[in-house]
C-alpha cells in the first residue's frame, strides 16, 4: 500500500486524467454521461490507496463533472436525466470501492504471507546451515532421515569415518557399511521405532575407511516440525569399539575369577569331606583322654569355619552378578535365631563370651529364606565375637513393632570409627583396627548380610559411639501374619518312624571321602556299599539296588550325572532317592543336578545331621 501522500496524489492525478479525457470527448457526448469515466479513477484510487482516496475521487470527480460538462455549464443545476445517472454513479462507485478494497486487502495479506514465507525460508535455511555446521563440528557420527525412512544427510564425521561421499550414503546406501550379521537386526530396530515414532538405541558394527568393522552406539530421536508433524529421525553414533573390548575383557576376567573361586571351593571341600565324616564317626566314641576330646572339638570348629568361608567366597560371585537367590517360605523367627546361635556356639564358647538372647513372648513369622537369615545373624554374632574382648557380653534382642521385626546385635568391643560407618557394609571393607587381629576375616560378611536383608525387603544399619565403645547392628524385616509353613511338616516329621535301616550306595572317586561316609552311615544303622567310580557304581547297582544313592558328580569316566540318568531309566530307579554330594555349590550346579534327576544337592563337606535327616525321613 502506498503512503498516504502518494496515494492521494495518485488519486488526484487519475481524476485529472479522467476529466481531461471527458473534456476531449465532450464534443461527442455533450450533456450525456458526464461521470461515465470516473469509475476508472475510483478503481485506480482504491487499488493504490484504499477507500479514503477513492471517496475523494468519487465526490470531487462528481462535482467537477457536473460543473464542467452538464448544461448549463459552470453551475450545479441537475437536469432530471442526470439525477438518475447520479444515483447509478454512486451505486457503481460504492461497488467498485467495496470490491477494490477487499481485493486490495487480500493482495496485501498475500504479500505479507509471501514475505513471511520468504523470511521463514531464509531463517530455516540459516538454521539448517547452522545445524549442519554444528553437526560437522560435533565429535560423533550424525545422520538424518525423512518421512520415507530414507536417510537424507550425514555429517562430516560420518563421511570421514566410512570414507565414502555423501551421495553413496543417501537413501539406504549407508546399509552397505554394516556388518553382514548386523543388517537384519539394525533394520528391524529402526523400522519398529519408525512405525511407533519412538526413540531407539542399538549397537552394531560399522565399517570404517580402513575396512575394519567397529562397534558403535546409535541413538535415534523422532523429529517434528513447528506444527508438530513427524518429519523423520536424527541419530548420533558413538564409537564404543574399545569400550566393548574392555567390557568383554572384564567379563572374561570376572568369569575366570568366578571359575577360580568355584574350583578353589571345590578343591578345598573335597579334603574337608572325609575330615568331617571322620569327626562324625569319632563323635560316637567316648574318649577318656581330655586332650583327644579337645583336639576333636578344635578340628570340628575349624572345619565348620572353613565351610562357612568357602560359602562366603561363592556368595561374593553371586552378589556381584545379582544371582543370590532366596528360597522363601513362612518360618518362625525363633527357629532362625536358634540355628544361628547353634552355628556360632563354638566361636562364642572359645572366647568365653556371654550371649544373652531376648525373643518376643509370642511367635513371630517371616516369609524368608531361613538358611540365609541364619547366615546373616551368625555373621553378626561372629563379628561381635571377633571384635570383642574375651569374656565380654554380647546381646541379641528381637522386637516386633508396627508389622516389622527388629533384630539387634550389641557388643562391647572395639567399636566403629565415624569415618567407617558409611562404608562398613561395602565388599571387602574392614576397620583399620582389624588389621592387627588374626581373625579379622575377609571383609565380605557384612556386605553379604546387607544384600540378603535387602532381598527380603528389609534393611540393616550400624551404630557406634566410637572406637573402643562397642557397636550395635540393627536388622529390620517385614513380619508376616499366620503360622510358619514348616509347622505341619515338623509335626509330620515327628510322627515319622525314625531309625529305619536303608540300603545306601556311596559313589565317590575319593576313597577317603567314600569310606568315611560309608562308615558314618553304617554306624547309624544303614546297609552301605561303596564304589570309587561311575562304572563300578553302575555294576554294583544291578545286584544291590539301593533305596538311597549318594553320588559324587565329578567322578572320572562315568560321572555322577550319568549314573543318575542310568538309575532313573531302571524300573526300580524311580523309587530311589538320589543325593548329589559335590564340591560344586553354585546355583547353576544345583539347577544342573536337579535337571539331571537328583532329589537333593549337598555340598561337601556334607553336614552329617542334614544327610541323616534326609535318609531317616524316608521311613
């Protein structure tokens, strides 16, 4: 739209032109149609300046035309024919002004929209250019795709990495750089994310300019325009090849560590098995010599301690891989406490500690793994005994409040330094003052206790007033309503006849282990046969046909797993109770023996009471 002065000037100029033309045609028109040409001036005025200049032209033009071209000239008298033309003139002028103004405004809006579009295009081009410059400067590989899934652009780092021009990468050309084994996986992830308009993350191998396939981490995000419409994807790739190799090396190292711990535990358990069996045999004898009895008790305590240490070593691996499994059932807290106290009894007695136990008057039940919780409380009592002076009291107190159980173990020992309170439950953490103590331990008991309690939905904490002022460990666990699931089982066991002689086969390539276990079972009143290999065991089965078979897993030649499979194929074999006795105690090992057909999995050195209980319950 022209400026106001220019618009009015154009309007007056167009009016002057029209009047001159009317004056030129006056000899031919005379007194008729004095305003016929004014519509053109009105149209020009409204188009260039709007309705205001046009109204000026309408009025000024009409007055001038009446004055100059209508008889009598130079007066404003209106003959009747001219009045009708005047009405028609003003109606036509109004139509021209309305139409012209609307057309002018529409044109103006169109120009403004065009200008906005040009401005946005310029900004978009500048923004896209800045985006590409930024992407080219970024230390990652960046790609962009459109609505049709095809890639439309790659940054300089991508092109430098693959060593190919942009034209070869566009569309699906980039797929040529993928490792053949990763193509289908990569396209599946991309297409699935594209269909759902969702971000995605994937790892694949991308060939670099040297021809080496390197692992990259690709993260894609959906793009939207200003109106919120989906326009494609933008993705960034990071080279993680070295990181992948480091992770793989760490995994291999961790696996070798786990295998070493498992093998170490197995190798240590194998000689402990005949020692424990021999101790059980000696326990049935009466010794007049006090030194012999003392020696027996010392060996028994140390065998128990060695067994616990080996189990803790395996638990380190389970915790680090989140494979610490629980066998949950409803149990009585009092039974768990009694088991823990009984297990730690020799350690407490050796140092003359005075243990006081306080339990709630009514029974408290938990949905828990009783063996794991007993292990936790035993570790806490063991720590209290280790880090307390000889003969000092130790207190174990159980309370139930607001649907939760609180078990507190308090001692008057060396205490905990303030700087150690936050890290005492970390793996391999030990108080500095424990370094001068011969029984400081491995520093894994509290870390295992923390993980076990957390798996039960509880928590464990420690408090101490400082070094030399004792310590207090508080375990919080959720309580359960109802009675323990083992109550009926206990009653059933009590009513089961005990002492029934069973036919037992013991197969172990360690002669000391097999012979000592056979002697222990014979003293308990069972008929026992031994074999020192899998082949010999199978031959013995044909004539002996035992009701119980204790099979070592790692026998050379024919393993215990194979012997188990052979027994289960016999008509009488389905009735045999098969017990795996082995130095391998990982969860994978237990699952393997269960899948093979074993009824029980006992880890060497086998607890004589647990073994005799299994056999006696056969009735």
